[in-house]
C-alpha cells in the first residue's frame, strides 16, 4: 500500500507481517545506521515520560513539524503523529507516526492487541481522546528510516488492506491531502476500483460510482487529525457493482445516468 504512504506525504518500505497481527520483532530490513534509542522532536518521548509533557527536540525537527504535531500516548510512551483516521467510536483505521522506531513498534503492538491508546489532536492543550486498536484484524505496518534518530511508521488496519489475496470482503481507505486541493474524493475512489476490480471501470463514471457508494453505505466518512489529511473514507470493495452497472446501462438506476466514454466531453 505504498499509495497510502504517498497520500500521507511520505514513502515507506513494507515491513509488516502477513499474519493477523503486527510483527513486533526487529525490522531487519532497516539500514544498519539506524538507531532507536533516542527520540526526536517535541512529543516523541521515551519510557517514563508522562502524558501531556513534551520533549525538547531540536531545531531541524521543529522546522520539519512546523510546530507541535498531534501526540499518541500509551503505557508512559508518547510519539508524534502527522495524520490519522478513525471511526467515530475511536476504532483506528490509519495512523502515521514520527519518532523513535522502538516507540512506534511498541505502540503499534499495543494497538494490535486491542489495547487503548490516547490521541491529543491539538497539542499541548487539546483534550485527550481514546484510540482503540483491533485485536482480531491487526495492522499492516510500513516503516522507513529518515535519519539516524527519526523513523516514519505507517499503520493500516488489515481489514482495510485491499491487497490481501485471502480476503473475502475487502475494504480500503481513501485519503485526501491538505496540500492537494485538486484531489477529488470520487476520482481517488474510482482509481482504487480500477486497480482492484476485475471488471472494467471507466474514469468518467467517477461521479456515478461515488453517488452509488454513498447511497449503499459502501463509503463511510472517518474522523481525521493532523496537518496532512483533510478527509478520509473507509470504503468496501463492492461485490454487486457489475449488476448495478448493467442496470444503469439499461436506464434503470437510482443513482443517475451512467456516462459512456463517448459522453466524457459532455460530462
């Protein structure tokens, strides 16, 4: 899911395990120069730090963050997050972490066991909100080293990892970035369908496909935080799309007319 990492504004190397939970062991693919002992930037703290406190960081880190980032906390650990998405009940779907790899790895493992973490979306004075992990599904973890003291870790709920070949009902997360006002949710959603479905999907159908997904409950809004994301949706890979497309071609669709490729200029 490197596309997700790019939507979050960074690239990532896949180091997540294929099992139901995250691999909590060492990242053997990490460059030898990387070390995990020291935290970086405000909020990326190590063991023994109390929730609500902030690390001093350094000038380069503050310039990267543009000020303090939202903070994820649990078991006396804190780490910064430049973006995340969760359901209204606090169930995590996507999380981007910046800080020591050991801290990110530990908190990721806590989420994979279904434990509660807390997120402070407006540090340092904002309220703390619960963030719940998923014990049944676990998370796919993508990680890359940025410097000797800084790691970027991206977590994606495995039920939202549409690349799983053994999945029955598949889902994916559509994200829109703040620095990309040109991004349209229906276009990103359609791009996922083109990549994931066997049947042909034309880009000119984007508006129709999105109306249909919203009406059928196959696209559900997520709560987002951080300076990167402006919008996120949890979407199902439809199993009835072929039938609905056929009905639309017959002029019998509650989601409006389905444009044909020849009608693209008129659309």
